[in-house]
C-alpha cells in the first residue's frame, strides 16, 4: 500500500515541480512511510543486519533505503523528458561497454541480469539508448492503470515488455534473434526459484536467467545502474558469464545451479557496495 501512495505523490511532484524540490518532497513522503510501514521497515532492517557488519545506525540506513525508493520513482516518472543524449553523456558514466559488444558479436543473444538496485528501470532504457535491442521481463502490477503506465515508461526508448507469466517462448525467440533480455534476479516470487547460498544465508532466487542461458547458450551479463550523487549514475557492466560448452555429464538442474553460483557473487558484491540502494522490502533469507 505504501508503494501505491508513494507512486501517486511522486508522479504528481515529478511533473509539476523543479527536480531539487521534487527530491525534497519525495524524501518527506518517504520518511512518513518509513514511520508508518512497520513490516516493510523491519524487513529492511533485518536484511541490512545480514548484509552489513554489526553495530550500525540501523534506523538511519533504513531511512536511506526508503528515500532511495522514493527518488527512484521520481526519476522514473521524469525519464521521458530527462533521458536525452546530453543527459546520457553528462550524467551517466558507463563502465565496460565492451562486454555488451562482446556478447552481441557472440551471436546467441544476451541475458541482462539486474537487481532492484539504484534505478533499474532507468538502466533498461539506458541500455536501449546505447543501441542494444532489449526485452524486459516485468512482473505485472495488480492495478492495471499502474501496470500500463509503467510499461509505457519502459517502452518510451524502444524496449519491449513481456509479462512474467508468458515470457518463456517470447524470450527464447528474442535471444535466438541475437537480442537482449533483461531479468531482475535478486528477489524470488512464488515457488519456482532455486535455493542458493546468498549473503551467507539460504535464499530462494529466480532461476530464469540461468534457465534461458542453459536452454539457448546465451551469455549472462550482470548490469546495475547505481546512483552516484544527485541525478548522476554509474552503469556498471560486469564480465559475461557463459554457460558450459560442449558435452557435459551434468544434468539440466545441475547446469542451472552452476550458472547461478557464478552470477550470485555479482549480486552480493553490488548489494554490499550499495546496501541502501537495494530497495527490497521483504526479507530474503529463508528461516
């Protein structure tokens, strides 16, 4: 419920007020939600206590998580008018774009693995603006007007959207055409995930990226758009992960787990580096 309230408020302020004023108001709203949403607040605290060393200022860090979620929404709503070529040049530093060029030349498609980190929605549009044909797997929102609005924002720069419930065939076709598929792989939904070691605990993470890689031979490239000051970002592109080649004695499930164990460290590294930019409001550790 807090996300719906924040959605409506940030959408309004993003379109009628200057950026700095909108940021300030988004922080005030986020503080209110931090105080009123006990379950989400406690989940964030519990996650941070696993990610970070002990004896931290947990309330302060948790408030930062709420602030970063509000700012993410604000930036997402402004994206159509702000994500220009000049903005891309002046406000977003890109690391290791050669990794995307490498996998594009490889010719089997590319699976972009990301997380609910920084501004992942803006990150998808940045990848598209860089010239890489991207299909985004999106979990449909229960409220159709919100779902439609989010998809319109995502598609504004040429990305294609496929709902998570019908993704398999379309994503395979997309990869076979040597295109890119983006999957957020840091938060499990339902019972279709894979149990892995994550942050020193057992957690169930989505296995879609590994499954598509095993099935199609497409490499996985972890990519994260993290905030680097006010309205500035770094697009961190990590080294590609290729599925096992040639004959192997491993079963399909063993290959999927092997691939996941290669990219889970990339998720752990980025979350530990930017813990308050990881805007996940449910506990990840299996109890």
